[in-house]
C-alpha cells in the first residue's frame, strides 16, 4: 500500500512538471469561419473536429470546443461555444482565449 502511494505521488509530480493538456488543439475561428444563420454542424466538424462537449442552453443544442495547455508557470485556454437552431444551423457563437496570438489579433 505504501509503494502504491509513493508511485502515485511520483506519477503526479512528473505529470505536473511535464504539463497537462485538456481537449484538442483547434484553430481560432475568424469572422468569416462561422456565420450565424449559415454555418452548419457538418461545417463545424470539418473545420474544428468533433466537439469536446455537447449540451443544451435555454432549450438550444450547444457544442463546445475546449483546449487547455498548462505548464508549471502558465495556463493557456481557448473555448468556442456554438448554439444551434432546430435545423442544425448556427444561431450564435462565442470564442474566448488567452493564447498570445489571439490576444494580439482579437483585442
């Protein structure tokens, strides 16, 4: 039992030093990439891959792409959330990020 605890402790320490990622990297959307009332679910899968999460917000289907890259000194995150109409077309969307390239281009 003591060995197992030591092994788990060492593993967690190594994982923290090596960094942690959650989700999959995806490209930042541009104003032209996603158009409310025109872009479809199939378009989004082609552009960004399968969503990390799916859900419902105020009765509308939502898809979310999330990527987190954590190292010992910083955490970078980006999130794209899309709300759909009943016909599978984008109703609205939001994107937020603290990646340096997004901070430069989206300010």
